[in-house]
């Protein structure tokens, strides 16, 4: 529901013809070679979503709708746990386990990723992916920060072979006055090189990840049944898969500039960024015309 944004930002208009951010991602995905898009949403939002996306996507790409719910019995958990928010991004992916049968990527609906990322992910998913070889698009940290304050970022540790060894959530990352990048934690301020790779939740998997992560979700629910704010995030799954040698994650570097919306104040910045991309010929002014 995007409590900090104040409304449903996933269907808010940012382009010159009210295009949403996900419109630009789908446009890039089609251009890169993806053949299907699955919207993972709450069932009560299905009609507004379909009314917005079906007319423009019909005949361009196959569409599917996955409903993320609070029902735990489908995962073999005989409990009803009251929560205000769903169980998190990795639970959202699990909700698609009966509808996805091919290699796939996961993105956020309210983040702009850039065509380069989709092109590189298509290449990985068609030539390299396997049930123990997944991927993550690694964004350059200085191309994901805000000029208006600190942000949280999943900072990746990458080995010499280009594979992630761990991802650490840094909750206060920012530009310093001299243009360098740093983060703060309980022990103080720490520098980060500007080419440090971060996760913006753009992952590549095979359907094997469903069976790999479902037991983790059951364990997570058991451990967090009294914590209504706890969320089962994709990096938690990735970390366990790496540490148990179940799967590895190739960090695919991109130079694309990321942008997204968290607060209402971000909207004009995103609109300006999209206007510049259109002016530079990256997108047509009317995306689906």
C-alpha cells in the first residue's frame, strides 16, 4: 500500500501520458526478449491493475496475475497470524510457485532499472542460469543514491570470480559533501568506493528456488509469528542458499542509473528523469502508441 508514499505508487503516473514506472520496465523487458510478465499483487487490487495494463499490453506480451495473501495453510502452516503487511518479497515470489515454470527475473514495480539490466538478464537466463546458479543485477552505488538524504541499500560483497559472497543491509548510505559515498552504523562512519555493487532487487532464478525457499519460509514464520513487522526478504533466501552451498549468485554489473519512489517528494524527480530519457531518444513520448 506504500504507507510512506500515501497512495498506490505502483499505478501512479510519471510519464507524459500517465505511464507508470512499471510501464517502462515492461517496455524494456519486451525489447530485451522477455515473453511474459506476472504481476504479484493483492487480489483486491486486481481490477484496477487489469484496467490499466491489459489494454496496452494485449498482443505485446503475455500477462499473468499472482495473488499474494495471508493464507499460511497453502504452505503447510496450520496457523492464522494477524498482520497489517504481507510477508515480504521472498514470500511474494513464493506466491508464484504454481504459475511460473520457466527461468524468470524478479523486479520491484516502483523502481526504474534501465534497458541494459534487462538485456543482461535475458542473456543470463538463456545461456547461464541453472538450479544452482542464479544472478543479481549489481548497481553501482553512486548511481542509486538520493541527493536528498540517506537511503538503505543491500551492499554486495563480490569475490574475484564475480559471485556474491554476502549481502549486507546498510540502513544509512549517503553522499558526503565531497561527492564520496559512506554509510553509518553503530560503530560510526565507513567509506564505500563509488563502484561498490548494491542490490536493487533485480534477481534471476529458475523455478527450483520455490522448493529451495519454501522450508525457509516455514522456519521464518515459526520464528517471527509474534513479530508483525518481520518480512521474509529475497536477500535472506540468497544468503542462506550461498551459505549452505545450495546455489551461487552471479553479480552482473550494470552502469544504468536507478531511480525510484519512496516519498511523495520523489515524484517530480522521477518525472524529470523520465522526461530526460524521452528527450534523449531512449523512449518514445507515447510509450505504447
